[in-house]
């Protein structure tokens, strides 16, 4: 249910990270739209090289066009989201 989706959060240990790779994104997606999408599932980590920025990016080709995939690193992640990813995408 929708309420279950936002029912629990947990902190990731400092030495751990939760990098999420996403493919199949629209080719006209903006950086802001990607950040809005990914922030629904957790707290995005700050970039250690520039704390004013977040550790999230859309991959682009040599001409700067979005390729349809991206990466996001979380500090806090929704438990349901993480469980869904693990059970859906990792071989058991």
C-alpha cells in the first residue's frame, strides 16, 4: 500500500553507501527531475568534493545529451524501497 512505502527509514553506516543505478529514464529528463524522482526514496548524500552539491548524476554522451541512465547515492533510504530493490533485482 502507499502508506507502507513511507513507513520506515534507516541510517546507513558511515563506511557503507547505497549507490543506486537507474536505467530506462526518459531522454528529455532534466537533472532537477531526476533529483526529485530519486529524493522520493531516500535522503541523497552530499558530494564529498562539494558539500553544496548532491551525489547524483544523469549520464550524458559526448554532446551533453542524456543517455537514459543515472546514479544516486543515499545517506538514508526508505526500508521498503531497499527491500524491493534487493528482492527484485538481486539473484537469490
